[in-house]
């Protein structure tokens, strides 16, 4: 059996994980203080190294000057006579003028330390320190050695004397180390104060800088409290003071644009739901009328079995007529539903010229009380699409023209090149009374009728109000557009479709 899985987090990932859980203000302040701390550490390190190098150079210069005088004293002392036979003699050169306190001197002859002393103090070297001094090469270079007997580090140099002996001179590093220590303390105090001050001032500056972002968050919070699920919602909330020159201003401006898009989408959704409710009500109303008629005539025939056969035949004819009307309505609603769902239509070459000729010939027979004019180009015009649906579009437009215009109205069916490249325009124009201006914006919506404004021909069939909606849906499914231009004495429906290249 395996135990529970343990996730090991690397130490390097922990600061990043901790920082990721902080607020943006905390991250900015932390980053500011961390960068300042790195800068202070770099400045402190450079200052320490430069100061240490400078002080060491000064100490070497002093050591060079002291070494000459001290070595001369020791050399002169030993030329006066041999040293005492037992032990190491303490030199009297510790009172040499011009030498600072703590200056150390020693003489090595044939690998034996023969003399040593220190200005202003007592020098009792241990065996280990003597061994260190004996090993110093007489090359005039400067060395740093820890002499425990003299209680600290010394800067030492060794030169060869006149009789082959080695003269050693040293200066204590305690003064330099004390100076560096004081500099370290001063830098630590100054940099700590700078970090604290930077944290306080940076916190105020970051809070001031993020104030526009807090306004964005406050606006977003107020927007989330709005009842977006309700039918009508107006998003009047906007972020004020949006400046495109700053990043926060750009975020605020984008947020305002997003709110505008959301408000537009909600408005379109509300309008779509309203149209859907209106469509459902209109469809129910349209279906209720033939259903009520069918039910009434059926009940009439069933309740009077001894009625006159002519009356029963009339009732059955009315049932058949209303059933046919309801079937047409259901077929048109089904077609619109299929087009709304994006169901593809047939994509075959269609001769619009032949289609216009056939539809106009049928209209002349069905509406002989109108004058029909057909204007076609010399060559056939081809498009790619569904011939049956395009024929239905043309028939609906021509039927709309005859149904809503009086007798002797001239209806012109024209086919010509479109205004755009590679397009063709099919238009149906009449000189009837026209369409009211207030009705034109909603003319292609479903169950919209113009019976109240345009004259209706005698004997015209009742309209379902779906003809122009089908025209618009089929045209859009073919990648085309439809426009209407209407005023008293002139109404023109123009369909633009992509031409089929040869």
C-alpha cells in the first residue's frame, strides 16, 4: 500500500508562493523594499571594500616608512656588539621617534629570531608566532598574519639587512578594523532607517497610485450586485477618470468598454426575449383562429347528424380550408426555425433570369388586375443556392405587392448587376400607396402586417405576417442582403446576392 502523496515544495519556490498570495499593494511594497535592500547591500559592500582597500594602502605606506627607521635602529644595535648568549634580547629601539604606538619590530638571523620589540608596549611572542615570523619571505611584500601573542592581526613586511639578517616590521590592524566596524554599524543603521522610511513612504505612494484600480474594483463590485438575470438591466456604472496614458487608466477604459458591451448584450437579450414572447403570442393567436374554426365546424357536423348534407359539406370544406391555412402557417414557422438553427440549404447553380420569368408569368395569371413589367439583362444571371427557396422569396415579394396595392398598380421585376463587385440585384418595385415610415424598421420581423396602411386587393388571402420574415431569413442564408425603400407612389424591395462566377 502506498501512503498519501506528499508534495515537496522547494525552498526557492516558497517566497514566490508567499508573494503570490499577497495583494498587489503588498507585492509592490515588498518588491520596492527588496530592491532597495539589494541596492543598500550593494552600496554597503562596495563602500566596505573600497574603504578597506584604502585603509590597507595607507597602513602599507605607514609600514613602509616605519620599517626603514625601525630596521635601521635594530641593525645599528646589533653592529655595536653580539647579542647576549642566552635568550632573546629586548631591543631599546622601542623609543624610536616618529613611530606610532603598537609598531612591531623583529630580527631573524640564520632562522633564529634574535631580537623583537613593540613601541609603547611589551612583546612576549609565543613559539607559534615566532614560527610565523621566521617563515616570512624577505621580499618586501606586505602580509597579514594573526599574532595571538600581540592580541590581534598585524600587517607585516620583511626585508634583508646588510649582514644577511631579516628585519621584520609590523603595524596592528586593530585601528583599521575598528574603523571598518564603525562604518558597518553606521551603514546598518542608515540603511535600516532608509528601508523603514522607504516602506512607509512607498506604502503611501502605492496606495495613492492604486486608488484608480480600487475604483475599478469598487465599480466591478457594484456591477456584481445588480440583478443581471432580470429582464431589463441598465449598467449605468462606469469607472471615472480613465486616462489612457496610464496602465490603470487603460484597464479602466477597457472595463468601461466591457460594461458597454455587456449592457448592449443584455439589451439585445431582453429585446430577443420580448420578440420571442411576442412571437409565441402571435403564433398562438394565428393558430387559435383556424383551430377554433375547425373545432366549431366539426362540432356543428357532429351535433346535427340529421342536418342538410349541403350544410355538412360546407362545414367540411371550411374545416379543410382552415386546416390548409394552419398547415401553411406551421410550414412557414418550421422553415423559419430551420433557418434560425443554421440548417444549410441546397447549394446548386440557380438561373435567376429563368426564375424571374417563371414567377412573373405565374403572377400575371394569378393577379391579372395588376400590370407586370419584367426587366432582364441579355445574358443569364447565375447564383449558387436553393432554387425552391429563392423562388419562394420572389413569390412572397410579388404576392406582397399584389396583396397590399390596389388594382392597376404597376409591378416591375428587375434583375441587374449589384453595386458591389461580384453581386447581382433582384428587385420588385410597385407604384402603390407605399409603406408607412413607422412600420419600415420592423417590416422583416415575424407577424408584422401592413394591412392597416396599404390597400388590400379584393379577394386577397389572409396574410400570416411571415412572408417578409421568410424573405429576409432565406436571403441571409444565401449570404445576401435585402433593403426596402418606400414612399407614397414608390415601394422597392431589393435583394443583393453573390453572383456565381463562370
